[in-house]
């Protein structure tokens, strides 16, 4: 059914259609509307047989989810930013124990400096925790990925994070197609756990494992991700059969045929990138893009196929690895091992910085002439950082950096 | 939602700073006949709805507005009293309108909630939306008496703006 709805509310509807039995929730911006939405659906009786548990922290939220999932319940939670960091130990535990929990990340920056706006620092910090990570390009895809995520998680007994850009998607109203309960029931079989805590058939989950077996357990965690590489496209095609639209999969290609420059990005910025590509194509530029939907497992072969005939790759990413450069770009380079192709890293949209068509087009044009440095920060205020670097060099007690930059910005606005 | 009801694609998203009551906020809306992929904030709007005239003195709310754009301001005071008569004179006359939306909201809803009221005035001057679609959207978002009161206020604003 077509409806005009907020992204968060739509995800709550999608989660409810998957009939979770336990939902643990702790609020944090910009994810709060999602768990509020699920809570409302439980309260008004539209989501039956579901226990909605208010907990005292994110650490508790995922710990309760782990317990519920181990007891055989289909389990869901959501978080963002510092909330994800606070539950970090449980994030690794959920994956290490092989529990098919589905968790939404409303992507938001990590402090300090404290910032409530969007970037990918939060989910990127947990990229190697053993969870499958899927990134939604639109709210329709966010909704669809949740339905796919439960099937994927349960088939592999591996937890799945569905990442959607905070505010840009979570708070955006747009036209969405909400599937029927009947179709979701047909797509998503009942949860058959591979392990379950059952008083009638007692065994333990969570053994201490020494050096003699730890490597083997970890090898199998990697193997699960490799299985997911096959399963994600399969689930995508079954989804298309049932719901009639393309959603999910490993990567989405846009105008990559004969493209000399290919842009790679995750999440909602791909919409803006496509608009820029359309504009540049009209002017005759050979440019295309690849949106990575599955970041873990990372589709090395599929990306290589998509990129290998280009002359250059530009990675637009909302995450920074200080001291290295780009997180996504490093992974893309791994996909291009053995292929001599420049990969430019453009760090963009940190802490909610607007990513405009104008700025992207400038960067893509510079890339087309190979005028880009290896690492660039989109729309960086060079004066501000230079000024601060010089000041810090001159003054021992130069004070807190965040406050200094803010003061400069305020002075710049009201000279 | 009103645009969606009329079969169009619409995208709306907020942008705000401090999470507190009374902080300045801005919200964007795009309406199109095809899917909207662009996610950047709107920097050159076709239409501007100003809900609080105190913002006129603190920031340049008109920044980027197109020359033949539309302006709806929540104020019963005239453009002269607001000190922007010269500025709005540059726009086609039927593209600008000031309306005491907060007063209309107090009258019909008994609360200072001018949003839905201003939407009625915007529908009237822009011709982008039909008042019936606006009413239907309000009713869907606020079922019951709250919605009905808001619809009554929006309809009055629609009529006032059309006559002005």
C-alpha cells in the first residue's frame, strides 16, 4: 500500500510486519522514533505476541536481546552513535554467539565533540564485530532491508545491522510502499533457531574457548559471512518475486557501462550522487556510480567486476579513519588489488555537514582530470584549520580545539 | 502528505540545532511528479513559509528565494509594519501573503499552532495544492476533533489568502 510516511515510522511498521517476539529499546537520537513506533504498535495491539521491554541503557538493550534470542525469540532493537558504543561488548557477543538479532542503526556521528547529526562513524566502528551490515539508500530500501534482514539473520544464525542515515532518512517523509502482512508472512518463514535455551533439553551457550579452538570458531564466523555473500543476492531475488521491486543485494550499479569515473558510496548520499551523474552525463562526462548495500560481508568480487574497467574510482564516505584516511576506500582498494587504478578518498558529510550537488560535481570534475589528492575533505574550511594549526604551534596552552574552531566560525559570521 | 494525496512525489525533512523548545528550526519540502532522489537541503526555494516573524531580525530567512517565488508569513501585521514592504514588492503581488495564523489557530484550535493554518494560505497563493487535499492530509495526521479544528482554521486562511 502506498503511503506518505516518516522513515522511522515506516521501519517500525516493517519490523512489526516481521512479527518480532521481543523488542528491547532504549531511546537515542535519531533512532528514537523507530522504537517509539514499535512500542505504539505493541500497545495498540497491532503487533501481537510481542514483549516490548524498556531497559535502562543500550548495554542492557542488547544484553536482553541476546537473552531473548538465545531463548528462541525473534528479537529486534535499534540504536545509534554513543548508544552503539555503549553496547559494544554485547555487539561482539551477539555475533560470537551466533544469535540472529536484527538491529537498526540510525547513523549518527560519535563524540567528542558531541554531535547529534548524521555520519557513518558509529556503524563503521562495529564493522568487524561479526554482524552483517546493510546500508539503505532510501527509506523504501530501509523498510525492505528490515524484512530481508530477519530472513538473512535467521537462515545464517548471524545478527544483522540495518544502517540508515540519521535525520536524512529517519526523519524524512516520503512516498513508501508498505507490504501486506500476507506477503511478509509468505516471504519470512517462522524462526527455527539452530540453538535454543530450553529447560526440557538443557545445554549451555557461551562456553569459554581456549587457544585450542578459538581460531576454528573465528574461522566459522568468517565462513558465515562468506555464505552471506551468496545468500544476500538470493534473498534479494526472492524478495523481488514476492514484492515486485528490487531492494537489497550486494551492490547497486548506476550508469557504470563505459564509465571512466566511478563513484562509490554507502547510504542516502547515493541519491544526490545520481542526480549529479545525470547532470554530468548530459554534458558528456563518462561517469557512473556504485552504491554498496552490503558492507559486511564486503563484496570484493562484485565490486572488482563493477570497477575494473574504469579509469579511476572516487569514494565518497561519511567515515574517517584518523591516521589512515577512508574506511570504505581502504576496503575498495582491497577489491581492486592487482588492478592499477587510482582510488580517491573524499571524506564528506561528517557530523551532518551538507553534501551538495555543487560540491560533488566539482570533486567529480577534478577527479575526471586526475586533479584530486589521495585524501580530500569535502567543503573543508581550510582557513579555519590552518589558523588553528598555526595558533596551536605558537601557544602551548592553546585550549580546546572544538571551542576554538567554533569561536572562529562565530567570528567569521559576525566580523 | 497533501501532495502525495494528489498523486505527486513529496519529500519533507527537518533540520534543527539545539534540542530545546523555541529553538529556530527549518524544514524542507520538495514536490515533484517523479521520484525525488536528491537529499541536499533546499538552498534556492520556490516558496517560503515563515512561521515566526522574530526570525526576520536574526537571520536572512529570504536567502536564495527565487525572484518569482512565494512567501507566506505568519503575521496579522502588514508588510510595512514588518519592515519588509520594499522587499516583498519585488515579487508578483499574488505571490506574497501575510496571515495571522497564530490568531486563527487560537480561534479554532485554542492553541498557538500555526503550521496547518499556513498550509491553507500556501495552497491558496501557490496553486500547488488543492485545499481538499490539505484538509485530507490534516485529517489523516490528526484524526478527530483536533484535525477538524485545524482544517477549519486552514480553510479560513485559504479563503483569506485567496481574497487578499
